[in-house]
């Protein structure tokens, strides 16, 4: 994997199915499953990005349980996975946090759409600076988020025209693809982009 990779799950600004910019709700599945993928692939921090106070309170309740002694004895692997989570109110706060830890960072957004000048997985895996990789909930990140990013990652391609994965699935696949590119490069295998 890249040297220092951070992940952000963005709940605002994202699109709904009508193309309106909205704030989505945090889901328990996204919290747990993405945290597990993050720990599996060595992500330094998993930012859950949502501006709503009610969502922050809910997130704090979830994390409080998983910091308890009961949770530690019930499912220590889940406690370990959730330890990478940090709640922040906006993308700028996540960027500021990464920069405070690393000095700088490259922001890369993800999308299911094919856009101009997207970075492929091979080039992305070669970035030697800390990276904040942003994923959108709902129907994807708002255009303004892609415009402020340093790069937009190419989409995952399936076998047909249908391309609407859950964000949990997209995170797991993208992290695996980035790790596989680095593995191939470090082991002298031919890389595919």
C-alpha cells in the first residue's frame, strides 16, 4: 500500500438519486465494514465525515460501546478495527488532521463515473506522499469535491454497463487493487492498469 494512506467516508456534500446535494446518514454497516477493510489494508485513519450534530452523537455512542470492557471481551477484533475511526465535520477537517500528522497530503477522490484525466490504480499506488482517499455515500461525491482534489481515481470496472456498488464494496475493492499494484511492483510482476 502507499506509504501513509488515510480514508474519508463523505456524507456531505454528496448527491442523492435526483442529483441534489444532500447530507446522508451514517450507517452501522459502513462504520463496521469499512473499518475492517481499513485495518486489513493498513489505513492509518478512517474519517467519518458528517456535519450533523445528531450524527456525531450517534457515532460517539457507537464508538463508546466498542471502547468498553464488555466489547473487548465480546469481539476484540472489532474493537481493533474500530480503533482507526475518527469523526470530523467536514473534508477540510480531515485534510487538516492528516497534514498535522504528516506535514502534507495528496487528496484523491473516487467515483463510479468515467471522467477526464483520472489517475489509474498503478499510478495511484506509486504516490510517495501521504494520501487522503475520499469516498462518497448516497449517489457519490459532489462535483465540487472532485474539483478540489489533487486527483480523481479511475472507476472500478465490472463486466457490463452496470456500475453501482455499495460504498463498502467499493472501498474493499479499491484498497485491494492498490495493495495488489504495490505487491506486483515490489515483486517484479507485470502490472496491469
